[in-house]
């Protein structure tokens, strides 16, 4: 994150777009439950976004255009968060999976990464595995697929 991004508010704008995407995943199965709300608010807190701002995003999600991050790490983080939101209720709905795959493509990643993320993240019920560990596990899954 550059100083320019902090000064211009680009970081917060990107974060609001990401939260809008998380809301889209959460709502795609027809419900938005307490676990999803808690996860969304914890993500908002990471980005210094207030509950009032989250409410504005929820009330008008189309007003917050998503601008994908430019670094590989941030792109993986965003997909990681999206898949965690999908898995937070313990169920994977087809609509949620399809939205996550569309977001993966928007992030410049292969849509197959969503299935890999599901496999790797599902092993961690608390959703607390750091991204570096997830990336290592994803690389192992990709290598195993190449060998088949």
C-alpha cells in the first residue's frame, strides 16, 4: 500500500468495494445470518470502516465499484475472504460458488482456485489460517493436480 493510496482514499474505496462483494456472496444463498454479519463486521474493522459505512454499503451495494488490488498477496487475500464468507455457515451453495468464481476471474485468478480454496479452507473450521499457509496448501493442491 503506497502513501499515495492512503492520501487519496483509494485504499478505503477498494475496501468498500471488497465489502460489497462479501455482502453479495453472503446474500446470494437467500439469507444473511449472524455468522456472516459478524464476519463482515470483522473485515470492515480490519479496513477501519465503521458499522454505519457498512450499513450504507449494504443499503446501496451498486454504488461501490470494485477495483481489484494490484498485488498478488492482496488478490489472494480478497479471494480468501470471499471463500471464507461462502463457507462461514458450513454450507456451500452453488450460487455462492459461482459468484466467488466470477470474483476470482475479476481478480485475475483462475476460477478453479475457488474449488481449491474450498478444499483447503474447509480443513480449518475457525477460518483462522493465515494467507501464507493457505497459499502453501494451494500450491500443494495445484502440484498434485498436475501430477494426475
